[in-house]
């Protein structure tokens, strides 16, 4: 007998069907059907509202796959189009290495999940789809850690999951989303949405996973269909195990090319260790493992530039910009390099305001908290009017709201900081730092710029605050796309990853021929095919000998000096103490740079405490001029304050070449077309 749906299950059903209706306007939809309850309930929701389902499922040639067989049976029962994706074992070794050297996987689960998805993504694209529905990110706990947390402290579990809206709780899922986006395929996750949090919030593990059968909150919604497919009382298993990917990878452990890795333990442990090590290897090391000729990565010389050249380019006045959360002027420098005119900037940290005014004295800087500016719409309108800008006239509204709440270096503390008051930020204090993105959106909705460009740490994409902010922009019709860009892909000698968001006003989008998110994703600049290493960046640099000697002397007085001495000089890769001493356990994250790679990320606190970047062949932290090179700032860019304040200003900036690349593309492909 079909069970009666309670209010909670009705909410789940309503959410699923509404989500698919809103996000999948076409009659035909693609679904990644793993064979488990999560993806099946998504496919059934699409079926129930009249969509034609095309299901994609994979099987590794030569290996049994329970999930594949179940997906095939489900499609037969439901009358769906079934697309089998066969995963070949051909060139397995090098394809496995590519997961780490090309796609940036850092651990076993990421590699196991991404490996079959590469072929599935291509198959979905070949069938003409630009989006695919998945069961990714389900809030019902399916792994040991989440189940334990939900059992011990349901409130804490649901608070944690609320911060994972739209990205799930898995770095493997993030990696799949990232790769799919790079191929213009949108991954849809209806089980990982704010509405689903509201429907499931408060449930315990036993309530979700126990009687009358596992995941009954999903299965009861389409009870008869789950019953007909034999899945009603079936229990979910690991996708990697059921899909035979782990078993496939275990074959590689006997490959003689991996013997020097010295792997021990059972096959699973060896594979876990191997993946962790591969994720840390340099490109040249990976090429040795692949038995390819060790070629030098195409490198370019660093080209120093001056403020005078920045101002010459800006004199073209191709487009207008207002920069909020402008810092010391990193992003503004990039807009100027692209030919833009910065009408005014807003920043509230005194040292940053001083640096901005010192380098760009002709640009007005509103030295005030944006929240005071945003007290009412009239005040915002009056401010822009004072600078000659009417509603709808501004080309680009730029913003880099404070990101400490979401940064990797602050991991684990962000949720607590969201609502805290008087949180230290630079030389000031700020309350509810994580919500400042909403002040940017408020200003955007009041002034209706043609294009909005936001920069932040990649962790912001996981937050409900970010999703809520984007939703507020969408209400005004803005088409939005976001992408994680790596600074070294755009002429910056630094592997700095940041989340960039572009939003285009609907009338501008129409005139520029942008109809969908996929269209907008193509606006993001194409990475260059070369890199600038630390060696190239420091070539010809002018070092203040007094400052260098001070850094050497100061280093000997610091608690991290013993760590610094333990790091080998001229390493073949960026090296931390944990790379040298495998048994070392501490929060020291000092990194000795490798000459022949782009630098690791320069952080705002890198000159303080237990971390920072160490010179490749000297036991000292970097000088200000060296940091300026790694941030690709003008040679004569001036900074004020103490050494730590100067370092912080640079660490908080957006490297100008990244902003320049985005702005040039936005101007050429949007603003110029729409004019």
C-alpha cells in the first residue's frame, strides 16, 4: 500500500518538481543516473512533470557494475532513453596521472569520482545537452562522518549543511562541477538547494536512514515507481566501489613505474597514499612518472611596468568603473590597464585608502563603510550623481567584499564569524563580515550597472550567503555566471585561485547576444599557454639591501626560524615542513618557494605568525618588492605604513593582469557589442 505523504515529504516533492520546472525549460532533460535513490528520485521528479528523460550511466569495460545494471533496469521500467557510457581501460596509467597533473585532483575520492565523469560529461555534450540533472549533494547523510555528526548533534549537522548549499559537502563534487563548467556543461543539484534544507532540517540519522527503509523521505514520494524498479528496500553503496573505479585503479599498484613510491598496506590504503602524493607533485615530476620527455613548461619573461603606462592605457576611457571594497587599488589597476576609467572607489581601511590615493590621486576615494553609504537608496543615487553617473549608465560595478570568513586559511571558523561583531579586519574592526556581499548587491540593484564583476575566495561559492546574494541580482533580471580563475594563467607569477562572478543586465545581455549562463561563461578570458615562474619574476628586480638584511636578521629572531632552516634550499617544488618531516604535526605553513614554478598564494597575513613565503635560497621571508612582483603590480606602486601593513595590502589585492583579462573580454564581447 502506498504510504500517505506527511508535510515534510510533500515539501520535498514540491521542491524537486519546482526546481526542475524553473531550471530546465526544455522538454528533454539529461539525468546522471547512478542507480541509487538520490539520482533516481531526481529523474522521477522530472518524469512526473512531463519531461522526457535521457539517462546516462557508466560501466568500466570488463568490470561488473551494480549501479549501471540498476540504472538500465529503471530506464526500461520507466520508458526512458538510456545512454550507456563505456569507460575504456586504454592508456589507463597516463589517464590516471592526468587526473592530478591536468585536472588538479588531490586525493583518492576526487580521482575516483572525476575519472568516469570525464567521459560522461563528453557523452552528455555529444547528445546536445548543456545541463544535466544529478543526485549530487544530498543532505541525507550517506558517509560515516556525516552520519556520526548527525547522530551526535543534529543541530550542528544542519548548520554545517546550510553552509554547503549548491556545492554539496564533497571536494570531489566541486571538482566535477569545475570541470563541467570548463566544458560549458551546467551541473544541476536539486537535492542540494536551500529549499531542501528547509524541508529536511532537524531530521536525525535514524529518521532518515532507518525504518521502514533507507531514504524513505525520497522513496515514498514516488513509491510505486521505486517499487516497480525494485529499489524500494535497496540500500545504497559506495559509487566508487559499485562502479568498479576503485578496483580499476588498484590494478595500477603493480605498475613498475610506481615502485619507487614505496606504498604499503592493503590496496585501498596504498591507493589513498598514492593519490595524496600525486596531488602534491610538480608538473615535471608527473611527466617523469608518465615516462614522457621532461620538457620545460613554456615560460615567458616577466615584463615590469610603471604607473605611467597604467595611466596612458586608462586615458583611452573605453568604459567606466566604480570599485567597491577597492583595497589599495589592485583591481582598479587592472581595469585601467584594460583601458577603463575608474570614476571613484570606496574603501574603509585607512592604510588602503592612503595607498590608493597615493598612486591614483586623481580618483576620488570614498573613505567610508559601505553600509553607511547604503543606508537608503537616495544616498546611493546622490553619491553616484555627484560623480556624474545616473542610474543605468555605469558600465562596470566592481567589488571584492572581505573574504576572511570563507578563506581556506580561515577554514572551520567561517560559520562562527558570519554573525560576530567587532571582528578584527586589517587595522579596523567590522561586524557581520560575511554579509558584506549583500551591500554590494544592494548598490548594484539601486544603480543598475550594465555589468557587475565580483571577486572573492573560492570558498564563497559554497556559502548560502553567496547564493542568496546572486538570487537578489537575478530578481532584477541579471544573467550570472561564475568561475574559479588561476592567476598564473593570466601572466601573474602566482598560483592564486579566486572566484570571479560576472552578472550582465538583461537588456545589455540581449544586445550582446547572451541568452544563457553558458553564453556568459564563454566571456571569461581564455588562459594563456605559458607561465611566469618565480625565477622570471625576480629577474632584474631591485632589492633594497637594508630591507633584505633586516628580513634575514628578523627571521633569526622568529619562532619559525628552525622550521625555515629545515626546509631545503632550491627545492624542486614548493616545500613545507610536512614535506620534509612526514611525522610533523603543527599549524606552521611556511613555504619555501621553488624557483621554477609560479609562487603559491600570497596571503594578507603571510608576513606574520606561522606562515608566509620563504625565499628559494635564503632563510628569510620576501621583501616588499619581491611580493609586488609576485602580485604583478607596477614597479613604482607605492605603499604606506609598516612592513606588515604593506605586505597585507598586497596580499589582499587582486593581481591587475587577472582583472585586466576579464575587463578586456567584457568590453570586447559585451559592452562594445551592446553599445
